[in-house]
C-alpha cells in the first residue's frame, strides 16, 4: 500500500503518504486563502521526501469536510484527478474524524472547526475513533450548554473560549492523522468507514447569484 491523503477543508493545506505501517512523509501549511496554490507543490514535496513517484500511489484518501465551499473543493478535485489518472480508488473521510484521531483521547469529547459567520462545524465523539453524531453547523453559544463539560478539539475551541472553555489540541487538520486512520480501517477491512469523495458543505456557499440581476440579451 502507498496511500496519499490530502485535506483542504480547513485553513490547513495538508498532505501525507502512508505505506500501511507508518507515515512516510507529511506536510501542512495553514493559509485559508491559498489552497489551490499550495496543494500540488505540497504533494510534490511529500513524494520527493519519501523518494517516490506519484505513479507508485495505490490508494487516495481525501477529507470531505465539512468545510467552506471554495477551499474544500480544491482537495476533492485534486484527489479525483489523481484517482482518474492513476486508476486507483479515492475514498472520503470526514475531516472532523481526522482531528479526532489526532487528538488521541479515550474519553467523550467534541471536535469543532471554524465555519466562519461566527459558527462552527462540530460533532461529538466517544473516543478518538468513534463519532457519535453527524457533523453539524451551529453558533457556539447555541450548543455550549449541550456540550458543557466536554473537551473541545480543533480551532473552534480556541476561537470561542467563552462557549468552549476546555480547548484541546490539535488546532488544525493533519493529513498524517487522516492517512493513519484510513490505513487502520483498510487493514481491518472496514470499507464501510469511508465516505464517497463528495463535499460535505452543510450549508449554501457564501457567494450567491444576485436575485435581481439584469439580463442582457443580444440585439
């Protein structure tokens, strides 16, 4: 196995290679505005560090979100293009699951990432491998009482300490964790633990077509 994992659902542009036993190389850069610019060079550097070519990749895993519209699409389209070119399977994983796995907690907790508009994407976990709820998007104040007493992993905890006083690392997604989780599930034959490589938006994109725009017809 040579598994390439990418995720651009959060401000982190993150890439990793996993051989089924361990992470061979990984890179993450946090820049919410440059996903398209940063992803492919990061893939090149990770492959170069491992001394491997893209053609050696046998499996692809991509974070499907939830995440903002534009950034999320970069990773998904790139993974789809690689999968088509190489003729290898492309599997999706919830981005929040990658953060949960990286946290390594064996107690109930929450993962919350920045959804902008003063909201967070979030889900509850029994432990680092077991998600209890479907991902949702809400204002922190609206869910603070429901999640009281639970540690909160991810950037959402740090952004809204008044709602999430027990913020825990990591703050950003890591493709290394996503790749390790994927490799673990594949080794166990748990193909049901993957999602289609399609975007999980949870809400409409920020950019909207104006309601009352003027249609110009050719003369």
